[in-house]
C-alpha cells in the first residue's frame, strides 16, 4: 500500500459513509466491509496517539482527522497549508 494506513482507512471510512447514504442495496455489504476495516484500523492506531483534548470524543470522522499527519513534507491532504499559515502568524 503506497498510502499511509491512516489515510487509507480514513478514505475507506468516508467512502463507506457515501455509499451508505446513497442507500443502494447492491452497495450495502461492500460499504459495511469498508467501514469495519476502517474502524478496526482506527481502534488499533488511535491508542498510540490520543491527546487529552480528545477524551470523550466519539465522532469517528474527528478521530480519523486527528490521525492524519501534518508534518512538513507530508501528503497534501493533511492540511500542510494550514500548518504553514499558522507557523507564519506566530
């Protein structure tokens, strides 16, 4: 897999949500499998890096967003532009 596991599982999670929202019977099983795989990765990875600010947060979308790396040079989907703007304003 060329994507980081965090990004791949986050994408699976969001794709599953879109598929379920479309409510097409032929996609339900695939969407549920994607969601199960994504949540398994979330529950495995999150305990390695959970700050106190996320205590009590149960929204999986927020938790997946937290797992995304924001280090300089990271993938474009991580909010690197926002980090650079924040650092300029300091």
